[in-house]
């Protein structure tokens, strides 16, 4: 299991740090705030997830997120930041993974 499927969730945002419009749009996004994170995942990520992920991919991602939460699999800050997202990396990645799982699979 690799991180490609996880980062595919954020496909529209990869490299966004180099896009002035995208960077400005998400300048004040605080992924350390659970309400902001939930809203971002619900409004920006979940529609992509619902449209572009097959049932098998959804199941695989669910299992991957559980392993991220438990620490069985690690995605460190560098791997996250290497994607050049137009928003700051959350301080608590495990908490962020849990929010992603909860919102996508509610």
C-alpha cells in the first residue's frame, strides 16, 4: 500500500503553492482547526473523492487511513510538503488523517 491513492485525493491542489490564485484562496485555511479541516474536506475533497474513486479505491483508502491513524504506516511532514499544496501542513497529521476518514466515510 503506498501513498499515491492518498495524495490522489488532493490531486487538484498538488503544486498549488506555485499558483498565485490557489495560494491566495487558501492563504487563511487552518488545517489545525478541526472545524476548518472538516469544512475543507467536505467541500473541496469529498466531491472529488465521490466522483473519481471506485469502490475498490475507496475501500483501499479507508484501510490506508486507518493505518496512518494508528501509526502502522507513516507519511511524514516532508512527504506532505513535497506535494507543494497551497496551504500549510497540519501540525497533527494523525488527527488530520482521522478527520479525512470521518468526513469521507460518514
